[in-house]
C-alpha cells in the first residue's frame, strides 16, 4: 500500500509540474502566415512553370499540389 501511495504522489507531482506550452497570439500567427505566403507567391508566381529543386521538376510536384 505504501508503494502505491508513493507512486501516486510521484505521478501527481510529474503531472502537475509539466506545464503546457502557451500558444502565440493570433496577430503574430497571421503575420507569419502572410509573410510565408508572400514569399511563396513571389518565388513561385507561375504555378505552371517547372520548378528547380536540386534539378528541374515538373510543376505538379506534391509541394505545389499541397499549397495550391
């Protein structure tokens, strides 16, 4: 019984001492999203043109497919 009590207290202490990470505020998140989007749209303005990622690749690669 005593071991159970110590295990319970240890688990309780660990659970209570672990704090969650705070989320950033919405404005800073939106600013970062707009900044990334502006960069991508400037760099890859023509979505039909082949991209050069290490070598020339067709424009239907998965990264563009996921974005668009």
